[in-house]
């Protein structure tokens, strides 16, 4: 690791960024340097302009890619080597207004039934039934399950925040049955690496293996939607809203800081649309 990369990583740690964000930001600076084949100290402000124009016009970066590149590079130059450049102040990633993909309840059940290995099926079932992010599900610890109160504690997730999410009784029963298959004292879904006994496994299921299990089940189920593991979380929130659960509660359980982030699900509920159309028809019936 070069001194500058180490320094940037330390700066990110001191600022309280998560490990995954540290890796993304450091990678953004590395990609910038690779593009120009020179160290960051020799990159000019004109180079930065060219780089972001290249990303926008040639590579056709998605908004998320452009945002990570901008935030990582801006952090490096403003905090690590103390070189604030005006160009970094007016670059703005393009806006995208896309509704997330959502599976119906039948589609969720159909997909989960096509996950053949038990530990992956129960991990994905937990992700859906508790509205978890992928890493929150794979890294679920035994100590974070409160069966008596019916909650799971998610610790230091996105934004370094803790939160409690409701744990359905059926999911609790499945988790208890799953734990009896390995009796690992730390991880609810321990990694089954070769040469390692499940009770002694020191690492959880990898995110990539859970993603692969999901993709395989999606293909086997014949569901023609561009769904990912995160789609289970979107589907959970939408199904709760359709069931009449308060939007504010859903926001808290999802760990969203702003209600505006959660309100996107109001555009996805078929029941709400049907009721709205029915009300409109009744209001306009005497025209």
C-alpha cells in the first residue's frame, strides 16, 4: 500500500466512514490514476474535467458510479492532500428517477421455493421477512436475535446506525431450526468453507454466494423481472404498506433517515392504486 493510499484510508477511518465506503473511495482515486497513468499528485484540474466528461459522455456512467467517483476523489484532494479545486464544486451527477423493482407475494414465495440449499433459502427468507439489506442478512449474529421480544437488532449498518426490526414468529422458528443444524455461537449463517466445521466457522456466508443463490432461483422460477437480493427488501416494504402499516414505522425499520426515501413505496402499491381509482370513480359517478 502506498503512503498516500494508507493516509487516505486513515483519514476515512477518522471521519467515521464504513469499511465498504473506504474501499469504494480509495478505488475511485485508483481508477482516476490508472486512467491517466500517473500518480494523483501529478493530476491537474484540467485532467479532472476531462475525466468526468469522459465518464459522462463516453463511459455513460450511471448516477451511482458518478457519485462514488466524485465523492471519493473530492475527499482525497480536499482532506488527504489539502488541494481543493473549483472543478469538484460544480460537478453534479445526473438525476435518475427510477422506481425499484418489486415482486408480488406470490413471486417471493415462488422464488424462495426455488432456492435449493437450506442455509441460502433461510438467509434469503430472513432478508425478505425482516426487510434487511444483503450484508445485514448474511452477517446476522445469534446474539442479535431477541426471540422473546420478537425483534432483530441490526448493528452499525449503513450510516453506522443501530436499529430494531420486527422478527415474525415463523421466521424465528425457521432460524431456530437452522441454528440446530450447525450450533455456531456467533453466526446465524456461518460459512461452510472446506476443512472447517460449521460450529467453528469464523466467517459468515459471503454476499456473493447469497447473490448467486438468488440469481439461480430467479432463473429457475421463471420470473421475468430484473430483480436482485435487494428487491426482497423493496418488496417487503411495499407489502407492509399494502397491508396498512404506517409509513413512519416502515421508515424506522428500514433505517431511512428521511421519509422522502421511504415514500417511493407509495408509488408501488397495487392495492393503493386500486383503492384510489375506486374512490375517483365514486366521486365522479354523478357527472
